[in-house]
């Protein structure tokens, strides 16, 4: 235990996948909790979390997990947040902060808020971080460092509760920003949801072609395709829920994307090299911006490792 | 110099960008050439290549570069291959192997073949490797290791010439495969050209939105978008030429992609979670295949570096 007093005497994590597992590892590493209690839906995951020995206690039910907890974080697919809010409502400690990590915020607020009792502080959150892996073994303490965590507190939430949750995420290494749920959902539709939808689409397309075999797709994937397969390997349940929960914003972004794709398609069809060159030149700047503020590696190829040449005998 | 006799007494590289520069570095490291002569279109690039000191000689014209060369490789955008073939035709050495590195093969064969004299061996090639960087400083000797290089020799080419070029690419670390130009162009349309077109499109879309600022797109790009920006930072001239030269295959793949995107869009609109889940589950397998044959890193997030947490004082 840390000598300084922890931010929260007891933290309850509902769900122990990539995000829940990373929060547990980082919170423990930073001494942010007196006690961390976890639960997960499947007995297999709960057994694995016990084995990992990262948290203080693993319990069987959501209602039991949140008892006496000062901070409760739902680390589950967004579609499950409403039902779980209903399950835990009766055992929540007065004064507790209730949060989540969902990639959609409007739907989560609509689904959870009706069940939460007066006297608890509801501060929805979304750490914009992740990898293509999932499950209890996939988390790591460094996942949130230099990534943004967006808080979308409803009107009237106690500013002190917001500040405590901000301090928690800052201690995990994240930068914290506050916005409305609707604006969050629009921003994420373009920076995360649409990219995933497109990646899932093209990987599916490649998999079903008659003229090119899957084995050829795999072998020659270093031409660009392989970058899309990482995203398209993300957790299917999580992403099903994201698209259903953020339907309107995703469909809106998709409409704009389709218009832009039609424009480039027309330029190809008409042999309009100038239009293509102009478009391809503009898109370099945004990459530079991302690298400059440390949101991606400046190393070529994301810093992928390259093998060494075995030198020819001299 | 290597003690063993080099594969080619003299190699001429026309163009010194990412690919030409990587070939020069790797060929030198492996002792594959008695002499490497290079030229580039701009005086600035030629001066930089002189400074780098990787090649034996830098000359001003393409015609001069290929004199006495046993292997000539055009490392330039595919749209420039026809005109350059015309320029070098008169000074090519009888018996020389003429090759290229273009991402489209049908158009390159059509553009170059008419100019090449009898008595030289035309063996078009495409190393499926690259990064988002370009220019004389961007190359490195390890670029081709474990990547495929596809040869598309026209009917009737001397098998010995094909074998010598195969041995050259194998010595650079590549695995070599032979196929027809048309099949190559179909395979690359899905594994490389369509992914680039889509990445260029979505990055352009994000850049022009009214509701979400560019600064927000950049900050929250770790949700998936940043992966697309790497590809969309690729060389605009090279990619303009690719789409113009491989128009038919790209439009065909685009048609299939659009059908598949419509299907997923309809599933979102109709709240068909089952269809989404089913699609998202299928696409994981292809990623596994790519990682298994060493075409991508198994590390989460392409192995991107993660900063360490500064431990709280104990």
C-alpha cells in the first residue's frame, strides 16, 4: 500500500476485459485504491482474475461488488450498461461516484440515469485508448498514458465528484477533457466508429473475393491491407453495441464519407490525376498533427520491428 | 567489397526514393553489385544521394546511368516508366536485365515493352513493401526482409534472367513469387490500392467536417483513425499514378466494397445486431493468418511504444 492515502478507499470494477484489466493494473501500480473489488459475468473470467492476483477481491454478482464502493466503473459493452445500472442501484453507497468506459455516451446516459438513486454522482467517462486484444489477460498499466479520457457529466453533477474522477484518470496517465454526450458521440463517430466500420467492411470484402484467394490476401497484405486487419480484429460484442448505440452519428458520418469516396471514384474513372494528387497531398498534414502531439509514433510503419539482414560472408 | 563475386558487375538505379534507396542500401550491405550507379530527376535529390555516399556514382541522365549496366531498375512512379524506357532504350547494354518496382504491372508492361530493344531481358517486379515516408533519406536495408516480391515476366523471357533477378531479391531478404501482370493487378487492388483509396478518403472526410474540428480529430485519433492517417501520408505522385494505371481493377474492387458497406449500413439502420456480430466475428481470422506468416507484428497496437507510468511516491 502507498504511504499517501489513496484517492478512493474502495473501487469496484464491473467487467475485467482490456479496459477494466488495464484500470485495475494502473490503479494498483499508482496506489489509487485502498481496495479493488472486481466481478465479471463469466465464471471463467472471474477464475482467471483470481489467478492473476491483480485485484483484492473477486465477487460473483454486480450488486455485491458495488457494496461500500466509493468509485464504481462499468467496464462492459455499452449495451449492457442499462441492465447493470438496474442491478446495482439498490446496493450503491450514498455519495459514490458511478462511471463507465463506454465508447458511446448519449445512449449510456439514457440507459443508466433512470436507475441511479439520488445521492450518487453519475460521471460517464470514455478513455480513448485500446488495442485489438480483449479478455482479462490483455490489459496493461500503461494503456492510458498520454491518451485522452473524455468525461460527459450531466448537468447538475457535483463539481467535486467530477474533479475526483478527473484526478483518478490523470493519475492513470490520461489527459482529461469534458464535453457533452452528443458532441462526444459525433467526435468519436469520425475518429473511431467509422474507421472501425470501414476496416470491418474491407477485411470482409477481401475474405470473400472469388478472383483473389485468402492466402494471397494474407501474403501480400503488407501493401496496406494489414493495417486494417488490426482494427477489424477488435471485440465483436463491443463493436456491435457501439454501432447500435451511436447509430445516428455513424450514419451521418458514413453519408459524408460516401460522398467523398464517390468524388475520388469519379476522379479515377475520368483519369483526373490533378484531383487525385491534390487530395492525396492534403491528407499528409493531419498525420503530422497526430505525430506532433504524441498520439502516434513518428517511426516509419508505426515502429514495426524489422528483421536484420544476414550479412553475406566477406 | 565482398570477396565472393557479386551477382551483377554493375547495377543502375533510376530514382532514389524509399524503394530505390532501400535497394541501394541492401544491395551494398549484401555485396550484390560490383558498382551501383544512380540517377534522379531532381538536382537536389542527386546532390543528397552524393552526400549519403551509399552508391558508387551519381549521374545526371537516365541514358548515362544505364550504360554498361547488367541490371537496370526503374524506381520511379509507374506513370514515368514509359517515357524513361524510351530515354534509356538506345544506351541499354545487350543482355542486360531491365526491371522496375511499380505497384501496377499491366500498365508498366504496356508502357515499357514497346521501347525496349531485342536482346535485353524485361522482368517487371513489385516488392510489396514500403512505409509512409518518401525521399532519398527514407530508405533502409531491411525494408524487404520477409516481404514478397512479385515478378511478372512476359511470355518468352529467358528463364536464366528471371532466375538472376529472383536471386537478387532473395538476397535482399524477400520471398519471390511469379504471376501474370493481370492477376498481380487484381491482387494488389484489394491488398493495397483499395486500402489506400479508403484511407485517403476518410482522412479527407475528417479534415473537412463542420461539426468536429481538426484539433479534435487529431486529439482523439487513438480510437482508430490514426491507423488510417499513416497510409494516407504516402507519396501523392506515386499513388495518383497507381490509381490511373490500375483503374479497372480498383473500380471493380470498389464496387464489391460498396456493396458490402451497404449491407453493414443496412444492418445498423435496422438494428440488426446479429448480422453485425456475425460479420465482426469473421474478420478476426484473417488477422491471425497475417500474424502467423510473419506479415505483421503479434504485439498489440502494431507494437507501438507505450510510455511508463511515473510511480507515485511510496
